[in-house]
């Protein structure tokens, strides 16, 4: 190393140093953006194919009076994988009147069961009336109802998931 | 206070607690013999590409699944679906070639400049180990996409190990994890590629760099003024290194964008027409293999490469003259040049052989066409439940014959509905299903499913039981 530390050499030193750092910074920036997009892809850009078709529960005459738990088979695409899972729903029947509730608790997503003569989530002790209205506990809203219809004497439902923790029922996208 | 003084204050605060500034001059004030040069960039470029490989490799792990039933789909997902996935995979894929090219250049330069001589023997030995590790990386990484060339290429590579006398077949069994190339082989290669080799290479690189710092750069063999004119690493050599690394980065990025890394269709072990070819840098070995048969096969697979690396390894212990000029070291230089010529020659002959054989060239062209075609087909997600079932219970022959066309080979549903979890549904008991197959219209399936009335009674029984077992 030459030992003189004259003004022009100092400025040349810092110029080359900064230029070199800019080159490396450029690589870092490109890789940062590319890997950021790549890593968050499923969260923001991914096609998560949801099965929102009508699912047959069964013939109308096979739906018992009172509260019955049924399962529906949901096909979902998560990344490279297409998988199906069973989801529980509650069907409340009173004569010709039928209501369908999701068995997912609107509070933190535990499973809603029947306890005594009301709906209850045993994780955090939320309770709902037979018509799904909130009685007590930390749940922010009533039970989530699901769309249903009677087609060809079959009861059909559309299974959907909703955002937890909100006072309104907002479908998960 | 200006931004600058804030930065300085922060820097001082960190230095008070880490003493980092006392380390920095070690790098900054490194003396470069004869001044900064572009010919001194290869070592740092290797370090750069290695870091790039680590980084992109970790990102690939975000989606990659190392089992034979999902590996290919997950790689296709990265390549075709994930935004920027083709870039990350492309950089990693072409980065491996860059790694081999750079390691050869670095090695050749050290050899020609006689920079392996006294005081640098250990540095040189660790360098040879690093060279071998780079080749190990490319060999193990080749299998991971589980496409045709991965499967057949690795099969040949592993078979070569079995030619070793006495212990060969045992080694092959251990490497494969059994007698076949299977999902267990993939797991082994995966663990070696992403855990074992990076650890060894990382530690070896650190040792290599520490030894290099201790021995000081050897510099070019020539230039009488090496002693007189020295310059510190920072800023000019740092700048040149940054320029060269950026250049490599831009080249890798561009190739990944304009010539996406290839992905062939999923490995099909039953494909008798597939012609396996190794990655370009293994072509010389591959070509050499053609000239020897019988017991002599050991020459190209073990003896020649083993001899070359052994000679290289012991070289600094025998070549003890301090002369570094390659023109004054004729034996070394001539042998090295011949070796290099032979390697390049074999590579060219391997390519020409393929080109001149009409059958091979046609098939290879076809394979690359198939690869392109596969790459352009839209991504199809893998239905996982259907797969698991297919593996646990085999479908009855009558199902494949009569039903699979509409309901899929594993009952996953194609034109006809998915047959899984039917026992959750009403009117789908064992007897219901038999009646349904005989007369679908009784079950509300008008004009959709044909009636199958002429099967044997046992066939109805088998079909119904199997379908109800699909959960």
C-alpha cells in the first residue's frame, strides 16, 4: 500500500468503494425482491382453488328432526397438492324449516358441538342458541350459516370458511 | 446531526460491543501483489456463487418435497406456478455450472502460477477437497427433480460405483438404500445435498480462506514489480470483485429468464427408449467409459480420476522448486495442457458421437422436445388422497376395465364423480352400490352413468367393497 494519503487518492478510494458497494447492493436488491415475491407467493398470488359447488347431504326425508352433524368432503388446492378433507356442519331441522351452520367456531376456529340444549364451543366456552344467536362467551358473532337449497328432493349445501374473530361474517378468500 | 454522523455513531456503538472494526482491516488492508487485477477475482467469485447457491437452495426448500411421489410435482410447481420460481430455480440450476467453471479456472490458475508451492500446500489440499465437494453437489443435486434425466442419469452414476471390486455392490446398495433407485435414494441424496455437503463445504471454505489469509496471496507468477507495487484489497480489488460477481449474477439471471432450466416429464423407470446423458461437465468421464469394457471399466471410473486427483494432491510435496513461471516448469505445464486438451477433446467427441449416430441424435432431439413440451404445459396439481389410496388397496381388475375411464384409476373422479368417502353419504351402502351399478337410474343418475348389467355377481361384490374402502 502506498503510504501517502493525499486528497485525490482518498476520494478515488471512496469512489471505487461506493461503486463496488452499489454493484453488490444491486444484486442484493434484485435477489431481495425476487425472493420476497417467491416466498410470499402462496399468501398473495397463489390460486387456491376452492370447491364452492353445491354438495349433496342427502334426501330430504333422511334429514332427521332436531340437530344432526353431517360431514362434507371439500376439495382444495394448496400449492402443488390437491387434497380433500372432511368438514363438519350442523343441520337443524324443524319440520320443513332447515338451517345449516358451519361447525367452525367464529372465535378462534375450534369445533362447535351440541351441549345440553344449545350449541357450544368447548375450547373457550362460547354458547349459542338453537337458532345460532350468541348467548355467552368470547365469540364475536352468531354461528356462521351456510347456503343450502333443496334440489330434486336432495338437501344441498355450499361449504365456505369465514374469517375468525370479526363481528361480521366475512368469507375467507 | 447529519445522517452520516448518525451512521458513524451507530457504527461506534456496535464496535464498542463487538470489536468488529479491528477485524475489518484484516480484509481491507490485505496486500495485493502487483496491485489489483481482474485475474485475481476467481476465488471471491466462487464464494459469491456459493452464497448464491445457498440462498436459492434454501428458497427452493420452501416448496420442494423430497419423496419420489411428490418431488417432480413440487419442482414443476416451483418452475411453472410460483412467481419468480423459474428465476430462483434457474439461478440454482445454472449456478451449479458456474460453480464448476469457476472452480476449474481458479484451480488452473493456481496450478499454472505455481501458487500451490511451499507454504501453501495445505491451502492447495483444501482446495482439492472443495473441488471434489462441488462435483459431489452436482451429482447429488441432479437426482432431486426426479425427472427422466435425473432418474436415468443417476442410475448410471450409481452403477459405476458397483464396478469397484469386492465392495462395489455393497457400496451401491448403501448409496441406493436398497437394490433399486427409489424414494429412499432420493432421501439420501437430498440429505447429502442440502445438509451434509453444505456443512463440509462451508467449513472447508472457511479453512481455505483462513489459510489463504495466513499465507498471503501468491499473486501472478510474473511481473518483477510484484514486490515493489502493492495495493490494499480495498478499494480497487474489492471493486473488481464486485464487478465480476455482478457480471456472473446478470448472466445467471438472464439465462434463467430466456432459457428456463429444463424439467423433463416425471421419471418413468419403465421407459426403455430413454437415453441418459450426464450434465456437460461429466461428459469427459462418460465418454471415457465407452472405451473400456470388462474389468478395464475400472480405469475410467476409478483409477484415472483417482490418479489425477492423487497426483494433484501430492504435487506440492514433490515439486519443491520455488520457480513459479509455467514456461520454466515444462513438465507440469505440458502435462496440465495435455490433460485439459484430453478433457475438452472427450467432451467434444461425446457431443459428436451423439450427433453422428442418427438413432441417438433423433432420440435426444425428441427428448429435448418432450422436455420443452412438458415445460409449456400448464401445471397440474397432484391429487394426494387418491394416491394414498391407490397405494393401500389395489383396485379390482374389473374396476380398471369398466369404471376407471370415468372415475379415474384410483376413484379420484375424472368425468364421473369422485368415489371417495361414499360411506358418509346416504343410500350408498354395500347393497345400494351394487344396485346402483346395475341400474343407476334408480338412484337419480339418469342419462349420466351407463347401467352395467352383465357383470358376474362376484365382480359387483368386489367393486362395491373396494369403492366403500376409499376413505
